[in-house]
C-alpha cells in the first residue's frame, strides 16, 4: 500500500485562509487509500478552512494521517471537530 504525502506549504501556502482550498485538497486525494498531510511551516489556518477540512475528512474514504501540526492549528481543528460532531447529533 502506498501513501501519498501532501506538503500543504509547498502545495498551497503557509497561510490556509479559505474553505475552498480544503475542498480542492480533498478532491486531489479522493482516489487514494492513505494520505499523509504535512502541516510543516503552516503558520495560520482560518476557521473557514478548518471547517471545510473537518467536513471533507469525515466524508472521504481515505485514511488521513497528519504530521508536523503546531498546537494552535491542532487546537483549532479539535474545536471545529467538536462542533461538527455536535451538529451531526442533532
């Protein structure tokens, strides 16, 4: 089994600002089994990007592994993940 690795800084930017970028990311990986998403040098992630990222992550068949994520981005994704789970339970 091969793993595709995507370096977000190289592919997009150090600042992930808009939701459609996350949608584009997941469009690229829709045919992959395992994907490593490398957050190295990512300085900023908007809530819009985070919300779309979490939504797409829950709606893909690919196994997603995340590496080199700083605490501020990890914390944002955790908050958005909790919001997503709560909204799905209603």
